C-alpha cells in the first residue's frame, strides 16, 4: 500500500525551481519557521491534500516537455519515506530530481528520519540550508540566501561536492 504525500501544491511547468522545465511538488509542513520564508503557507503541519505517489506520476507522465522534478516545501525531508517511491519513479523515467531542504547535507547523512537515506540515493541536486533573511541575495540562482548550497548528491559521500555547473549557480 502506498504512503500518501501531504501536498501543499503542484506546479506542472516551472522554470524557477531548477534548471529546465520542472514539475514541482510542494509538501506541507516545516518545523523551521525561517523569517522571510518564500513559502510560509506550507509551514503548518496540517493536512492539505493527501496524494499517492502514483497520482503524481500520472501528472508527470502527461507532460513530455519536463526536464526534471523538484521537491520543495515545506520540508521534504519530513516526508522522506512517502517521497521515496515518487523519487524512484522519477529516476526510472530518466528525469532529473532536485530537492530543497532546510537541513544541511551533513545533518541528513547523520539523520534518523525514516526514509532520508533512501531518498538521498535518488536526488541529483540538493539545495541545502535554512533560508536566512540577513543573507538574502537576489543574484543567486535557485537559492534565497548565500548560506544555501547546491550539492551534487550523486558525487558526494560524507563530504558534499558542490555543483560547479553555471546553470545552477
């Protein structure tokens, strides 16, 4: 039986949530409460719209122009276990997967949150770190504050390998 993802919203053709045309899954719930959060409405841990990963995959499959999928929030790692089947299906389709998280990569490696380590296996790009209002920088691509990093997860071990591809920076 599929675990449901608590979805705050979906965008079927974004160009601002990563490189290329992307399908974006905004999950509901985030414990951080960052000042100036871009998605403050996704912070409360309340039930919004429960969706099976298979429902979301059908929507992704209906758009042949997609380059990838982005998980944002809220905090995706709080729903890591439910997101794993979706991530697996995304990668089986040859699509790129980017994930925004307030956790650092190092914290995720040590995390005991169910599903986090398995989800990391499918992520191509991880944008990590809390949004910090004092470090906000409008010149950054795909990040809100300069403390946030763009990490190439598939080429990282215990130490994150930062992305050098200018399309992401």
